[in-house]
C-alpha cells in the first residue's frame, strides 16, 4: 500500500484527499496545522468564474473547464457518500458591463465559448433589469450571464470532501503542524510534527501560504505573496429582486453573493502587502470602496444591516503562474499543489485530478 501524506486541509488538500481515497491502494494521511478550512478557504467566496472568465486556452482554461465538469459529478457523489448535500448556487454568474468599448471582447468570448460547447449570454440593460430588478442599470451597457458557472460554500465543501475521504479510509489529524521531514537523498521518508512521525512514500504539500516554509525546509524556493481580501455580510429586510432567480452578480470586480435567509456577501478586495510584510491587516478604505461600489449597482443593499466583516490572505506565487501544481524540484516523491490565489475553490477538483495523474505517472516511472 502506498502511504501518501497530504500537508494542509483547505479545500484543495481535502479535494486531493478525496480523489486519492477512491483508490484502495493508497493510505491517505492528512495533516492540518489548525482545523480544516481555516486559511484562505475559510475567507473565500467560493465563486467559480470558469466560463465567464476570459481565459480561453492553455493550462488556466483547461483547469477551469476540468473543474466545472468534475463538479457536475462531484457534488452528487459527496451528497450520496456523506448523506448531506453541499450548499451551492447553480443559478449562474451575471457580470455587469459598464463600458461600451468592452462589448466586442465579450462578443468574442461568447463565440469562443459556443465553439467550446459552453453557453454564454449577453443581455441588454433592459433584460438585466427584468431578470434582476434590484440592480440599477442606469449605467449598465450589458449583462454577461453565464448559467453554467456556480458558487459553492467553501467550508461546507471542504468538510464534505474530508468526511467522504474519511469514509473511504483517509485519516485526518488536526492541530498537527509539520515541523520537519526525514530525508534520504532525493526522497522524503517521513513527515514530522511536534508529537509524531508519519512514514511516507509520497508527500503532497498543499498548505497555502505555509507551503513556502515547508518547501524551504527541503531547500526549495517557493515565493508566495499574501494578498489580502475582505468583504461584508449584509442582512436585508426582504430578498433582493426575484426570489426565484438569485445569481451571483459581479460589477467592477465587486461580487454580490446570495447566501440565503436574506443574507448576502459583498466582496472582495485585492490588497497587496508592503514589501516584506507577511501578515498584512485589512484597510478600512478598501472595504469602504467595496461597499460603495456594490451600493452603486445595487442600491437596495442600503436597506440592510452589516452583520459581519471578514478578511483572509490568499497565496499568490511570485515568478510563476498560479496555481503551482508540480513535482518539488530535487525531491522525487513530493508534489506541490498550492498558490491558487483567488481560485482555490474553482480549481480544487482539477488540481486533485492533476495530482492523482502526477502521482500515478511518477510512481510508474519510479521518479
């Protein structure tokens, strides 16, 4: 039996654990420094901007498309195994276009998606107003509607993934921060926490920002920048717009996410830290800007009350594209699956599939 140790139990680590646990030849151990989904996953909105993204080719698009296809089967699988459905919004994403000069680019994307077999609709301002009467369309040129994109509750998804993995034999150890590795030449033989040593045939590092230090421990540079994002949760007196149609709305890169029970999230910022800062704090001005932007295209938000604010740090790779899914240089039995930046939830299924393929291929070749 192949002993696989996964370091990190955010949504990506949990997805990898689940996919690998489907193969009985693997014994899966997941080590989490705190509790599952408390890092970038816990602060994520869970928006899957796949079809509506302007990524149309290359690795980035392949990962997005693979994830969307896998989610169509994954969510029912998890519900069947765990007995609990994962909360998600399958009513699509509506992106508001305010600049007429951007329309040709959207029409081009629509044509590409049609050739790829994915629907993408371009609505007039009047169609936007009819479908979503809570939105102000005074300055809206068009609405781009992607019915196949979705939003998934990140913590619930992570819990479902790791629970399903556990029912298939995987072991989760929480409050188990990794402090070192046992190494023999170009292989890691074990993973060490403060209290225990876990023998390993394969090690998968998916610890978000913590991946940088873990890689450094075995002599590999993996520079990651902590990019802060923040948002608000609003409780409104009545459901905004049409209760039967509650898509995720995006305007000026500020998202309005229906959470149910008259609760909405408004987010998110992209706040780069000062040089060398590893634990940046949220800036009030940035959150104020998010709120004012959202109110401009959805004035009805002003009738609600802010019930909470939140922020989190997302790992953005330096010197290479996000995410980092590759063997760790110099170590033949270690795979990196980290640095997903703003797309951890969206890309988790495709990342897990890629890791499974890497592990299978490298195991077969002995490298």
